[in-house]
């Protein structure tokens, strides 16, 4: 079902290229939407005030106003080249710092990341290497050169925060034309922030249902389930990455958060062993 609405957009994109495992993890799990414009036609039943609906969503999903958060979870990664399972631990101070640790299913740490407003630090435990880069240098990575990533975009994407820009149109009703899978939920009503840059869909209780991000080389379709009743934050999300021209799935992520804690200050450790080699 999700494949149908994704391919609707995929046909509008430019020719893509394959992405290696590291690029996919960094650009999709921790990165957001430096998105190219996509022309899209949706016939809406009603027009709503963007500011009013935004406020309702924020009130329902109070985690959007956090100062600190810490989450642990699991990620199942399936690409055309590999299939892996990893454990993740993410700590973040809003608008300041993101720290993440990746562990194998045996509990062995394989990588650690620290991200500030202007710099990215990365430790590869398996290769005993590390690097420090300006965020602006991410543009030099082949799959990321057109994304113009910022700290704010990366931070928002982890929990899929949203930023309804002035040019967003707020609509309600069934997306029967472009989202056929919504017809499987006949008793629901869906609200959407829709623009020519990116789209978010919420259920009638203002929980996240789906988000779409459009890039030159691929399309990301993200669906959510099992929201925390207290905070409104999604416990699970599925990310499918489609080749922009061929329409086939390049990568499939199943992400589940085991524990989510908000507004509890976190200890951050990022010590680089002396015997690790710095790489460019």
C-alpha cells in the first residue's frame, strides 16, 4: 500500500544512484530534509488555519517542547547489499547537542557520534578511527551534497518534529487519490501539512501517521505507530527509501524505541582513545 503513494512521487524525480550502508544510516536516521520542490495536486475538502492546527498538534505531542531527551531502541536495516540489526542510544539537548551510540546485538559498541550546531564527531570502534568535520562538509558526501543539512533539521528528524512554513496548506479529509492506504481506516479523519517541500499527516487525535521527504536521488516514506499516551511521541517508525527513477526499494528500516525519557539532564561522554587514528 505504501509503495503505491510513494511511486506517485518517485516518477517526478531525477535519476538516482545507489547509497552505501554508512550513507543511508547517517542521512536517513539522523538527517532531515534539505528537500527539492515537488509539484503535487491534492483536492482538499476544507481549509484550516495553519497556526491553530499547529498549536493543537504541539499540545497533543508535548515532547515537541522538550529540553532534554534520551531514547534507546533497535533498528533493523535491510538494503540490497546487507541485512543488519543494531541497538541505538540517543541523547540530545535541544538546539545544542546530539549524542548517539550504536551497538551490535551482542552489546559491543561499533560507533559513536556527537553532533553540535556546527561540527560532527564520529568514532569507528571496529576500525579504531575517528574524524571531526564541520556540518557543512557533509555536502561533500555523494548522497548528501544537495541536502544543505543543518543541526536543527537533523535534531527534528530523530523524533520527526515538524516546522509548518508559511507556504504550507492545511487540509483535512481522505487522501484517496494519493494515499490509497488511508482507505483501510474508514473511521479516521486525517489532517495534513502540505507544501511543495515536504508533507506530514496526522490522525484526528493529532498523532503522527506519515511523513514524506523528497530528494533528488531518493524518496523517503515514513510511517508511525504505537504512540506514547503521555507524551504523544511515536514508539515505532518504518522508513522506506525508494530509488528516485526506478521506484524499487533501496533500503528498509524498522525502528522501535524501547525507552523514551524527556527533560532529564543527561551525562555525555565522548572520549577518543589515544591509539585511534584520525581520518579525513
